[in-house]
C-alpha cells in the first residue's frame, strides 16, 4: 500500500450567517452553509487524509477565522488565505496572521485575479512588491486566472523566480467549448518556469452540468505533458464542485484521468506534490 497520504489540495468552507456570500446568488445547490463537519464526512468517505482550505472572499477576517479553525483541526492541514497584495504594510499583515491562532497553518496567499479588468494586473509593480513579501514570509502564491491572463502570470513568475506559484484550476480553460488553444500554448509557457506548479481542480464546473471524463481528458493530458505528475496536485474545489459533481465523483474522475501514470506518479498527484509544495506536516 502507498505510504503517501491523500490530500485534497483545494476546497472551501463558508457560514452564511457569519459572512454573506453574494457570489452565491442564483447558485441554489450550494447556497447554504458548508462547515468542517460536512467536509469531514466527505473526506472520510473518500479516503482523504488532509486538506488545504482556500480563501473565498477578499477579506482578511475570513483568513483569521480559517486559521483558527485549522489550528484546532486534524483534517485541515493548511490554509491559503487572503491579504491585499498592494498594501504597503503587507509584510506586517502577514506577520499578524502567522502569529495569531492557527497561524502556523498559513501556507499560502491567494487573490482572485480572474475578475480584475486589467489583464496585466499580476505584473503591476505594486503587485510584484506584494508577491515578494509573500516570498519573504516563506509562503506560496495561489494564482487564479482565466486563460487570457496567463501571460501576466508568466511575467509575474519570471519576475519573482524564488516564489512558488500554484496555478488554480489550470486557469479555467473553456472545457465546455472544447477550446484548447491558445490556453495550451500559454500553459506550456508557464510550465516552462520551474517555480510553477498547478492544480487539477475546478474542471467539472468548467465542463458544465453535463460532462464526461473524455470531455476533461484533453485538458488534463496537456497539464500532465507540460507539468508532469511531480508538479500537479488534485483538489476537489468542494463545495463549488457540487454544481456539477459530488466529492467522490471529482476524485474518481481524477483517478481515471491519470490512468496512464505509474503508482509512484499517481502518489505525487494525489498527495505528494501538495505535501511538498505547501509544507504540510511541517507546521
């Protein structure tokens, strides 16, 4: 049996009473609370040993709450939180997070680049200064882009070569439209940088409510080719994934999509990469 622990490298939690989620309007299947008990039920049934909880809102108070939760949890091993990357005092803000309750579970920072109107937002000087502060704090940066924003991700990763960038959801390619290019070419350019890894996550929702494993396969095959298994990690994107698939279905689909890998390579995708990149178990 494999000695590698299974890690869900990307999921969320939310409590609507504590923190309204305006973005959930119209998303009835997930417009309700999702807390750690529900996560524990899903992961236990799927054989997942540990998770990485990722920010939902651009709200530092949410990150404080997530860290406090993780600090008391034997399941949530890491938190990718939020701080304002353009804040002049970002280093002090990160320091406050790391010295608060559960601060040792802070493994990374994420800002939702996807809705930014400037396609070069990531390459702005003030943002690059913030990314260097993330690097100096010993954290990684989760980057969420759409395909047209990948060139700015390339520019940022080149500008801060000693910061590890984790590309969420493979940059949300147009799976429903079966559009591989220019996404694949841009992904190849990003993957050529050694400080970038990626998550096989969020793909079922990009495929739409009706999808098959074969719909996803061309996109995952590209990621496997350009990154390789040692630079890929699986995340469920639960509970957002429930718009298109159950927790188990997401993981089962990822297993089928990696059927060409050997056992050791699969171990990397399903736990080893996330453990190494986020330093899980070291904090």
